[in-house]
C-alpha cells in the first residue's frame, strides 16, 4: 500500500508521512507481548509505513530486537547505506544509557559502544539514523560529540545522525551544526511552540522534522475521561509529574484533567465523521516543515487508525482557527513557556 513520501532532511531518504513510534513495543506503556508487537509492526509495514522510530533504551533494547525480527522475514530486511527503496528506514536513538546521566558521559567511546549495541540489536552493519536521545542540554553545543558522530558516518557505522530534543531552544542549538540531518520534537495540537521558529529554521536548513507525541500520550484520541487509570508500569501513571523523565513526554506536559476537557473540544471540532486521533495526526502532517509524524501503537486497530490520517483532507480554516483558540484559552499557559 502506498502513502505520501517526503524527503527526510539531509539523510537522502524518502519516508512515509506517517511512521511508527515503537516505545510502546519496548516498555513503559504496560505489557505488549511478543506476538502483539509483531502484529503491530507487520500491520504498519503492510499499510505503507516506511519509517520506524526506536531507541536503545526502549525495553533495554527489546524494541530494537523486535524490529529486527519483524524485518528478518521481509525481502531485503534493513541496512543503512545500501538500503533499497523497498526497505523501511529505521531511526534509533542513543545516549539515555549514560550512567550517570550527565553531559560528560557523551564521549566518543561511549557513543561508539551505544551505537554498536544498536547495530547488534537491529542486525545491521550501518544504522540508517542515530539521534541523540534528549541528552543533557550542554551536549547540544559540544562540538566533540558532533565530531565523533561525523567520524561514525565516515567509517560507515551510521549513515546519518540527528537529535531528539525536549525544547525549541535545544533544537535551534543543534541546527547550528551542519551534520545534523534531522530533529525530533514534540509537536501536536497541544504543543504548538515549534511552529514559531524551530520548524521554519529547520526547513530553510534542509533538516527533517520527526514529530513525536502527536496524540499527547493518547489524550488526543478523545477516549479518556477524568476517571481513566493506567497500569503501574505505564509512564502515564508513574511520570505525571516528571518523576522518571521530562514531564513533557507524558500527556505533552498538559495536566491530565485539563487535557481531557480540551480533548473533548478537539473531538467536537473534528466532527462525527472522523476519529479524533486521525484528525489530530492530520493537523501535524500539514504543518509546514514536518517530514513525518511518529505515533505509537499497542495493537493493529491503533495502527490502522493512525494510518487513516494520511488519506484525510486537510483541516478547514475554521477548524484551524478553532484549534488555535482552544490552545490559547486552555493549553498555552501550561506548556508554551516550558519547552
């Protein structure tokens, strides 16, 4: 099945406008079995998804390994510089294995170790894309880190590199370094700040944008209410106040009750003929400068619901203005100045 493809920044690859984020297939979202993970990956690839986003810390490598197994039975498999057009593009991340989690841990030796581990997990000689995984802020301006990554490109361990950021300021700092091919950032109806400066600067620089947390950890599916609960091992339970990592990764930093109420308004703006999730994903796809949006999925139905956004028409001017008003009135105060 075909889907709109867009150039992924300086990587030289074209990828589907809807990718698959695979944090759910590793951990921190409740249990996802081996069989369920395989079905999710197969459904996404069969539906035309050509970009898979993972990380070495998702389930301590489980997500990467599940991707390797899913691709092993498909023609061509996966492999960096020699990657054929029909092979999915696999973007992974490195750096959150740093212990302690400090900028000084981002040495060439540690980066090489993390990258080599991902190569083994994914079963490839060359990784398509390695993204610095929301490192300590000082790392984004450390030229030694970029020099090491440039060397890994030259030696063929990685084909390209990018950064995953928490804040717009971090993204702008990374854009000062010409080797950066992509930036991954939280972008959704409830997190609009990247539209103001980061996306336009990245677009002018020819840098790809991977939009993550596009459904605000499920808030923008419109399926939650104030009484919804989550499993003990689900970050939507244990990280609501940033106890484990940046709170912006959980519900996009929006207080749960505020988000639930605002999501009801999003559903009303979307109307009865389209799912709230697909509507929210279409909004992201249509933002100037976005290459691909990477929603996660725990089951095949979620995959199909996400992919449906690629064939939706663009939002109307009236819907866009209603969403902007909703953001200004209900959400902006919680998130805009923090990231």
